[in-house]
C-alpha cells in the first residue's frame, strides 16, 4: 500500500461549492504539507503542519483552509471554489530531519 | 515567490547521452534537494545535498553545490528513455522547502 494517499484522485466541481481534499500517511511523520501545481509554475506551498497542534500558512493560503485531524491525516478545504483553483494538488510528508519529502499521487481538481 | 530556478526549462537528448540541469537560488540554504516527477504523478525524492557538502553521487546521478555562486547542478549519466520526466530542485531554509519550476527532460530511445 502507498505510504501517502490522497482522496479523491480526480474531482470536478462548480464555482462556489465547498470541497475537501484528504491526505493520509502511514510513514509516521510529524510534518505534512499541501502544495498546488500549475503548468509552468512548479509547486507552491499552501499550508504546512509540523505536528497535530501546529498549522502554518504557506505562500498561497488565501481561499484555502486545513485541518490536522491526527498525526496521519491532513485535509485541505476550499470553502468556495473558484475556477483559478483548478490545479493539481499534492500532499507531502517529511520527518523532522533531513526533511526529504514523500509525495502522494495528487488530486486533479477542476472548478467549472 | 520561488527560491530555486532550474535551467534549462526543457532538455531533449538521445539515450546514452548525459543530461545536465542547473538550479540557481537567491538566499542562504540548509540543504538542496532534487526531485523527479513523471507526468502528472507525485514527486519522488532523488538526492539531498547539505550546505556544507560540495558533491554527492547516487547511482547515475551526480549533484554538485556551489554555495558561493548559489547554484547546484544535477548530472544524469548514460541517460535512458525511462529518465524522461520533469526534474525539480527544492531549496530549504528553516525546514520549509521551496521548489523551482522544473526542467522537462525528454530522452529519445
């Protein structure tokens, strides 16, 4: 089984809808991250969490929120989806050091 | 803003040739990492080089780091068609990695 899983893998939703992307990991890592990837822009950090009680905004947190339900679970929510949030979303985990990241397979989100 | 910038943006070579891609960054770092991404999939970690290291090897991969020039290079020797992917550098300071836009490598069989 994959160490980092994301659900759903693909999602099409309409503008204004609330949507949640979920991430689970079995690696026992404390640190978890959410990124979005747009063509030509690489990966940009949305939110990160260093432990269950720690939540931090990344480079592009506007329009997103997160919840760290447990060490193994980190969810990303779009409260009111808009078309420019159409992107590929990745969850990643890492240990405290040396911070090599392990990525999930991604969620392809389309907002129409 | 993105810390690391890869160069070139795209690279096309024949199988058996070497592929070199570069990463430049702007501020001090603790370490620099290289990742590979096959089309539309999650990134896979390739190699990490710390700020006090100058060169590391892993199989056919060779990474160099020049902190005075704030640059790193990734060399893939004897490339294979399976090396076709996008390659990203990620610089890290204070445990937050920042990814570049990537180099798209195509290896023709």
